[in-house]
């Protein structure tokens, strides 16, 4: 595997982890859980994961997004 592939894998894994952890923290602050929050929790996970992926792509130079 090339270093670019490894950086892309790291970017993907870290962005999903940031999405789940960020959503968990938000739900803790709100005093609710994934089951009670419903489908909105999935939307929040995806949104936070995409935001984290954009920044990780920039800092790790994973070249997932075009210039």
C-alpha cells in the first residue's frame, strides 16, 4: 500500500470516529440517547464526520477532495 492509501484510510476511520464521539458528546449535553434522538442522530453523525473528513483531508494531504 502506498502512503497515500494509508492516509486516506486513516482519514476515513478518524472522521467516522470523530462523528460518533461528537454526536455522543452532544447527546450527553442534551441528556438524551441515540434511541430517543432517532434518525436525527444519524444525520448528526454524518454531518460531523463529513466536517472532520474535510479538515483531516486538508491536514493529512489525503487528496480525497479535488483542489
